[in-house]
C-alpha cells in the first residue's frame, strides 16, 4: 500500500508541515485539516479511518489499488478530508454481517454532503496478536475495536482466556498501542497485516466467531457518479416520513409495485425532531420517536422505474435525499479461511480486478 510521502502543504497549497503523513504514518486528525479547499495533487488520495494495517486500509486498497492512502483517526475526519480536498475519496464501513450497521457513519452521511460512488465487501479475518514470546495463558487484557471484540466473543470464551476487554477506535490502533508501549500482558484482535507492520506474533488465527464475516464499505466522493444501466447498480436513499402511521408501508409499496428489490432498511433517530407528541383529551399525551429511514435497493437511478418510484415516494415524505447510485461489488467471495491472511501483504495485486466504475 503506497504511503503518502508529502505533507498537506504540498497537496493543498497551505504553508503547513502538517505532521507529514507518510513519514510518521500518524492518522490525520481534525487539527490537520486546513480552512480552505485547494487541491494540487494529480493522483487520487483515499481517506480511511484507522492506522496502516486496519481493515479499512484493505478496503481502500481493494477499491483503489493504485492510489495514495490518507489514514484518519476518526470517521468524521475522513468525511472532512474529502470535503476540504485533502483526499479525493473516502472508504468507510457501513455494515458488518455479524455486528450490523455502523450507526455513526449513517448519521455522518446525512450530516455531510458527500455522495456514495461505490461499495466494497471485504471478508474480515481476525487474529489474536501479541508481542513476540508472549503466551496466551499470561494475558490479562485484549484490545480491539468494539466490533472486533463482539465478533470474537464466543471464540475468546472457548479459548478459556480470563481477560478484560478494552475497546479502542480501530483494530490496527490496538496493535500499534501494544507494540509502542511494550505491553506483554495484552493482546490485540486485528489483521495479520497489522502483525507484520507492528512486529507482533499471531497467537490465534481465524478468531472470528463466524467464518462468514464480511464488512461492507462505501466509497464517498464530492461529486455523484453518473448512473448507468450496463451493469448491476445499487441506490441508497434516506427519507423522513410525513404524519401518519402508514407512510412506511406506502413507501415500500412504491418499490414493490415496480419489482425493485430492497437490500437494506435502517432507521435512525431524527435529530432535528427526535420526539413527536400526540395529545388526546381522553388519555393524555403520547410520545413517539421520530426516525429517518435509510433504504438500499438494487437498481440504477438511470432506470425509469426508479425515477417513477422516487416520484411517488416524495408524495409521502417530508424529506428525501439520494445518497448515491453506484455499481454493486460483484467480485467473487468465499468465507474467511486460515490462509486468507496470506494475501494481505499482496493487496495491490489480489484486489486489482474489481468490477466497478472508477468515479
């Protein structure tokens, strides 16, 4: 994975050393973001959350195998990096087959004005990592991202490890922390690539509770992708309902009547109006939660049936936004195996034939 070898001042014209990303590999923080967009780079720069060795890095490499990486310490920083032209794309997780939706990124999709221009589905292969010479029976703590801990909970119990669980922002950051602080009583749940980068040993391979552990990532850009009909497309929308209890049914019927397959329905609190009060003179005041609804469906905005469906949806909603219409990830997939980590050091080659448009 090529690392950025210049400072932000070279990229966007600002006279700032910017704690050069490629030299110290420190994830970009909000303090590194400049106040104005000025882009001078010729190649695409791809932002992801975490440190080198994170699964998000592997997803970014699968999406854009020949571009420069911009690691960020938080999801929101990755959004802002694209908005401020420090990065050209962001690749961020949106859901996992075991842990479910990444709610933070659903909320950020609504808060920011970036567009989904692609998706990547990445098999996740967890390993238990520790400093060389450390034995499992002497461990007292295991660190990882909360989803990493949740995805390995049953396996950790089967191993008989009497350890505390400590959540951190990223799996690779957990590995980096152990190596930097010489923690000989602590292990990390992270990728085999993280072990290579930070000089750790793999104590257990294939730690995830289910071999069919896949994370779906979305690719974000400042401009939307022009939808097409020559390949399978997916479209993501978000809407808020008007008053009435049958609105969601009517919205779903608009898609069902046109034979449009839904692949995802997610509800999130409406932060602008979290509670709706309904007064009844006989029984008092009822309090209902108000939601935003996110829907993914298998069709392109270029299709007339989709345009007609969304025209009908607008009649029943107070807010409707298309988050993106983009090619589906159609690459072959197989469950994680004990040998899958061997390809992690060859990401530029093994992920080079992704069947998706390069927006």
